[in-house]
């Protein structure tokens, strides 16, 4: 049986007119975080759409020379974060 690797989404090319996400250092705020969606981790930077404590946020992980740096978007209610996630995927936010 061959093992098949399942990729997540790839982030679209950054558009000329794009929103800058307010990335903040990761802080331990919840015991458990559920990853709802993720981008493919085949690139140095990948993203996760997360839910914890009744709120949602986007987590960004950047790997460079074996060191991972993690940032998060502001935690808020689901509708604006899901919209942010879509903008991130199409390249109109970064």
C-alpha cells in the first residue's frame, strides 16, 4: 500500500493591493486549539485557521534553518476570521 501525502491549500500570489494582517507573537491562551483548515507546509511559511475558547484566529508559522517562529492574528468571533482566512488564501491579505 502506498502512502499518499495530503496537501493543504497553497496561498495565492500576493496581490499589489493587499491588507497587512496584525501579526502578534503566539501566547498560550487556551488548553486546546483546534485547527479547522491549514495551508500546505511544503513552504517555509504556512498558516492554520484555528478555533479555541469560542474564538477564532489565524496562526502563521515560519521556519528558517530549523527554527520555527509562530505568530497569530487577533482572536475574535468566527465570521471576520473566516473572511480573513479567505483573503489570505487568495493573496489579498498577508
